[in-house]
C-alpha cells in the first residue's frame, strides 16, 4: 500500500514518471473514495488503455463524480479539442425591458373577445367623472331631519340645511379681514386644494386607463408623464408604467 502510494506521488510530481496501472487499481480497491490516481491515469494514458481497464476505472470514478460532464472533460485527454467546439451559452440578463418584450410577444396579440371589449369601450360613451362624483357625494349625505314641530326655529334650520352650499366660505368682518391680509393665502387654510390635487391625480389615472383600453397609448403616456412630473415622490412608481407604455407604442406602431 505504501509503495503504491509513494510511486503514485512521484508520478504526480513528475509528469515524466509513468503511472502504474497495477498501483492505481490497488489503490482504487483499498480506498474506493480515493479516485485521484484513476483520474490521473485516465487523463494521461486513457486513449491507450485497454477497453476493460478503462471501463473499470470509469466505474470507480463515476461513483464519486457529481457532474458527468465534468468527469468526461477531466478523463478525456482530447477534451481541449472538442471543449471549445460549441460556444459557451450566455444566459440573457433579466431586465424590465426583457420582461415587457416577453409579455408582449406572448400576450400582445388580441383575441376576438378583447376586440369586442375594446369596441364596446370605444363606441359607448364614457360617463362624466364629475357627475359620478357628485352623485356619490349626494348619495352619501345623511337624510334631512324632519322637523319635529312647526316652530319658527325648526323651519329656519330646515331651510338652511336644504340650501346650504358644500364649500361656501364664512364671511368675515372688515376689521378681521384687514388685520389678517395673508391668512387666506396660507396653505393650511385650504385643505380643499390638496384634496382637489389628489382627485385630479386619481381622475387622470382613470383617464389613462381608458386610453390604454382604447389603445391610445400616446395619450396615456402623456397623462402618466405629467403625473410623474407633478408627483416627484412617485416617479419610481410611474417609471415602469412609462417604460411599458413606450413598449406598447412601439409594438402597436410596427403591428399596424
């Protein structure tokens, strides 16, 4: 055992020293997990070995080889010739643009059901959003309280509730208006403006969705682009939408 191992170590250190087949088979029988001597012999003299010897050595190597392709490369002395015959496969980098292209290539073709839905959206008039909001606000108001008596105060209160404006400003005295000239300009006193901005954003997004359904991607792109400029904090949120709309615009331009 020690003689076979020492001889193999000399052969491993000096390529001019031949590897003994008997030493390799002896080491492989004694230590089946120690496959380095068999691998060295196959690498140096695998083409000239008898078929039975190669089969026995490969059987021992295969028991401890996790990758068959790597085993074939290591045991074949001519692997450097055929290894570069095929170019190495380069996996494409997964990006947002690639994902959009794959989505359009898979689902970019319209079906008859989608065409019917688009035709319905195009030729049927779309309800006015201001009317819908006014209707929802009117439905959300509590019912008017019925007067419990016919007193003068009850009749006046009922009249005020019935004719009350939703955002009517409270009149100020001349002295108060003169003493606070900049109070009306403070943004804290106008929460309605913030609400109007949020409503405009939601309505613009809804309008962009309608344009997308109607395949007016250029109009939807303009709306989303303006929303991104008005809302810098949401620019990351709108970036993917703008990129997707650009792909849709290019796809529709070359498919029409």
